[in-house]
C-alpha cells in the first residue's frame, strides 16, 4: 500500500491515481525517484498555507521553478488533520535562504492569482434554493 501525496489516503501499490482526490500517483513517484539529493542548508519559512490543496499547488510551483523545499506536513507528528471540509490544516513551507526571494515572489504571485468568490456565488437562504428548484 502507498500513501497519496495530496490527501494522504491509502492507495493500492499498483494504483496510478488516488481513489479519493484523483492525484497522479505515478507522476509523483517518478519525480521523487528522479530527484537528486539536495539539501536545504539554511531553511527559512516562505509561507504558511492554510489548506492542503493550496499548499500542493504552491509546492508544484516551487518544483516547476527548481526550488527545493521542506514542509511541516512531511513528518507525521500525530496532529489532527482534516482533509475535506475544514480549515484545520496549515502547512509551513521552508526554502533555503538563497532561494527565499524567488520563492517569496512566486508565493505573492500565487496569492494574487487565487480566485475569491463573492457572496452572490453561494445561495445562503434555503427559501431561495427551494424557489430555484421549483422553477426548473
């Protein structure tokens, strides 16, 4: 059995995709096997990301830009993790001091690109939802 790098679900050894979140397990294994041994000699905190999905996206951005990183979620410290439906997970992402400026610029760009939904996007009143269903 192997663990999904995104949602931490337990998957079959021969699975190519995670059965919970759909992450590409085979691609992640290939990336991990092809990485050369590099170290972070002077770690600095570049970001504390409040949800697992955003953390994975930012880590992918760092990988695509050749910046090595370490995360607080890489070691299971026995803390509570709520993967779906909660904001109880935050991930500290560290980079080497020499990569900090580039990583910080990428994080700022990432934050500016995230979509924010206004209140009109969600139906808050159940009466409105009932009206919409009867109109269909």
